[in-house]
């Protein structure tokens, strides 16, 4: 089988990482085109990969006859236009989260894909591919915890860029717990409240940090999330699931535990999301490439979260930002999935 020829749009932190993973660790695919708003960046990356070109316009890169599939790793505001172009050209696409920046445009993308018939869009919610989350999900589905009742989550970053604001804590950080909840519980989130505790004096001025999110699902399950993005310590993502027959923890960072002559014991902390979720990104990409190979016969070019999941996450985050401003619980406004044939 010949390699899937991929165009990567946006070669910043994530895009450059994805180019490296496709080139060195993923089988059955090759990067043939890279594009970036900063042409020089794309040219430098293309120069390091055999038979790869830089293309100046993202829409030309999508339309390029040599390109079979697309990875979108440009900033969120450019996703809608690039996704719609992929759909019009019938090209499978793995789009980094968010699908688009708001629920309305995400829904328009879901509808357009459904109209055209093939399932072409996968969204980059990579935690679903992390070994610990995947194990938790299989145990849950096998009934090992009985009925799941509660999810306690912690999402901490050592620091965020100076451009990060309070709404981005919801849209860029909490969005992952939103997807994890929907993945584990297989149901929609129906309401969300963001609580604003006393702010970390070390956080940049104007940013509400930490934040506590409280979510509720359609069947009444409770989810709480501590979001704290300026801890100065490490990248910590923990999830505890509580069910009627017991509970389980993931993300405890308990790799090697060392004891020293100074009387200390412990392990290493995870510095960032690329280290914590490196395996998840690799698995996500390999499974997507395999699905693109298989898609010609099935019409489904995905193996993971789809456009609907991107829309649902956008709708919850939109309600989350409204709650951040009002302090009140906010109902999530979403259309019913059954109302869109093929979504
Ligand atoms: N799944 C995850 O864990 C995860 C983590 C971080 C970021 N992300 C997502 O990945 C995407 C990229 O984030 P990043 O951290 O790599 O950002 P970044 O700023 O490091 O990189 C974005 C790149 O896109 C380029 N660019 C800007 N506009 C463009 C356009 N219209 N077309 C093509 N390229 C364009 C920029 O020049 C830059 O090189 C975002 O959607 C972000 O939310 C996902």
C-alpha cells in the first residue's frame, strides 16, 4: 500500500511536532506539503524532509493534487475555512482542537460534512488515545466500577503565555476535560458553572486563576475540575472516577520511584503536555493514518473523535465562558444529534 501523502497546515509547536511524528514514527504516511502563515518557517521545515514542498497558501495546499489528506495545526480562528475547503475537496483531515472557535460555526461544519456523506473530519482530542484514559474507559465499559457517578479532575500547567486570558482557561484547558467526560460517560454535558476562587498572586494581572468548573451530564452525573494554569510547578493532569463499585485514579506520575542517600524519595514530574501525552499523539496519528487507508472502502476516514465531538465541546465551552462572566450555572445549548442525518 502506498503512503498517504499529507499536507500539514501551521507548523508552530503542534504542527512541527506532528510533522516530526509522521516523518519518524508513523507508518503508511509521508508529509509532502507544509504550509504556514510565516513562509520561512514552512520552507525551513520542508527543507529538512525528503520530497516535501512549502506551499504559501493553505487553500492551495489543501487543493494540491499530490495531497491525499490534511493535518490542521494552525490557530483555531483559521480552522473553519480550512476544514470547509478539505470537505469541498473530499480530503480526510485531522484537525487540532478546537474544531472552530464557536458552537455556531462548528455546527455548520458538522452539517456540511453530513450533507456531503463521507466522514472526513477527526478532531485532535488526543487524551482518548492515552493508555491510562483508554484503560479507564475499557474498565468502565466492562462494568468494573458499576454505574459511574462522579469524576474529579485536576488540570494544572506550570505557566501559560502572556496572551492567555481567563476565557482561554475554559476554551483551551477545560476543553480537554469536557471531551474526556463525554468520552468516558458517553453522554452530553447539559450544564456548567465556573467558580472563581481567590486568585494566585503570581498569576498575570487580569487572569482568573485558579478556576473550578462544575459540570452535569444528561443523566445527572457530576464532574468537577480544578483548573490552575500558573502553578509554577509542573504539568499535572489527574482524573479520579468514582462509581458504585469503586474508584480509579489516572495521571499520578508514578513512574520510577527513587530513594537517595539524602533521605529523599520520589520520581520525576512531567514538564509539559508533549511529554505527558507523547504516546497519545503517536497512537492518535497512527490510528488516523490507518483509518484514512481504510476509508476508501468504508467512507469513514476517522478512528477517534469526530466533528460532532468538536461541536459538543465548543457548545459546553461557550456556556462555560458565559458562566465565568456571570458566576451562575449555565445550560448548554446544543441541537440534538439525531436532527442531523449522518452527524
Ligand atoms: N491537542 C493538544 O494537546 C493541543 C496542544 C496545544 C495546541 N493545540 C492546538 O493546536 C493548534 C496550534 O497550536 P500551537 O500551540 O501549535 O500554536 P503555534 O502558535 O505554536 O503555531 C501555529 C502556527 O500556525 C501558523 N499560522 C497562523 N495562521 C495560519 C493560517 N491561517 N494557516 C496556516 N498557518 C497559520 C503560525 O504562523 C504558527 O506557526 C491550535 O488549534 C491549538 O489549540 C492542541
